[in-house]
């Protein structure tokens, strides 16, 4: 069971949620001075400072990170664990880029795959264009070998990859053509999620599991973020979290996907942020009070399940 709740406050998105604060009494680590320096990515110096201020591993805890722009902090949290673990990520994006920066919200999965104690990574709900033909080649597809990494989109059309041999993987059917491989994904929308997800959990190579949730995997009635909305219903996410809680040793959870106005420091970071952020994001044009209310309601449902 997970007992403690904490907030790594990079952007003030969680501390505005008064009901959550009142019900769960989280500890708060103020990192707002570092937020503009680590939005979207962190250089080595900033990553080391964040890690030092977070302190040692906080097992059996639930950690809020704020906006999904800070999802790469997950990899710094996972640095604190030495035991063999499996990682399950609920996210509309695979975050598996092989391009720099190494500690970035689009590349943190590749970073944790370099850790020997991380035996398997499961990506659930990754339905964005990041696994489309145009962007797939920038992903860490070599990690699909031997099922080290598995990807289960909610929905996604087959991905064609030209002049590359894609490893066989249990999460996809790879069809070999003359000039390209065609990947047919096991879409969650076609599955009985309860039966299918239990089957995934029973194949995990470790008893201990770490879960990371980016709420952009959810539809907009349940999550309003700095990114486009995903496809999962909140009840589907809660069902899968329930199965993880009941069938594994859950050693930690982090949650991103709240909303904050984008504030950065430095010309280069500002330019990168402007280029990478989508023009259409699910919180766009919605009053801050409603954004906070929608996100808080889902956060409280998730906390209620995990802390029971």
C-alpha cells in the first residue's frame, strides 16, 4: 500500500488544489526556482541539483510533478532505486527518443532503459504521432528486442518503417515487406482491458513495480494539460491501477499532466519550448479555475484508490 503523498513543486499547479491538499496533507518540496530551468528538459547540473534536493528514495510514496513538461523528473526518481523493477507508464506519448537531451520529457524512457535494474518498461495508451512513420525512427525501437519494452496504444494505425528491421515484439505484429516493416499495434480499444491488462501483469519479470502517470493519456473531461488530450477514460485508468495494486508490489507512483503556463529561462530553452509545444492543447482557452477543478477531481480519484 502507498501511504505518503508529496509534491515536487516546480510550477504551482498542484498547490492550487485545495481539496487535495486538505484531504491528503502532502509534503511539499519547493522547486519553483528550478522550474523555468528544467521545463521540458534538464542539463546535468540542474538534474543533479534536483536530485540532491529530492533526497533519498521515498518508497511507497506518490509524487506529484506538476505539468507533463516535467515528466523527465521520473527518471531522476527512478535513480533512487537499486532493486530490480518493472516500470509501467500511462501516457499519450512514448517518451522514448534517442536524440538529446538525455534527461528530457521526450527521452526519459530511453534514459531509464539504460539502467540494469529496470528489467521491463510497459507503455500504456501511447497513441500520439510519436509512433507514426515520420517520428518512429527517432524512437528507441531497438529496445523492443526481447520484449524489454512493450507499447500498447489505445488506438493507432499501423506504422511503416522504411529500410529498417524492427525487432519482433509481443506488443505488436511486425509484417516484413520488401522495402519496409509494417507494425500492427495491439490497440487497447479492441481489447477487454481487464483481461488483457491482467495478462500483461502476469508476464512481468519482477515483483516490484513503479508506475508513472501522465494524465494527458486521459480524455479532456478528466484532464486538461499542456498537451493534446488522450483517449483513456478515467475509469479505465483506475481499473488498471487497481490491478497493479492487487497483483504486484507497488513501490512508487508519480503523477504529471496538470497544467501550468509555460515559463522558461534562457533564449535557447524558450525557443525549444516554443517549437516543441503543441498549438492546440487540452487546457487552451479554459479558465484556470476550471482547469484546476478538472485535474484535481481526477487526482483525488487516483489518490483515493492508491491510498486505500
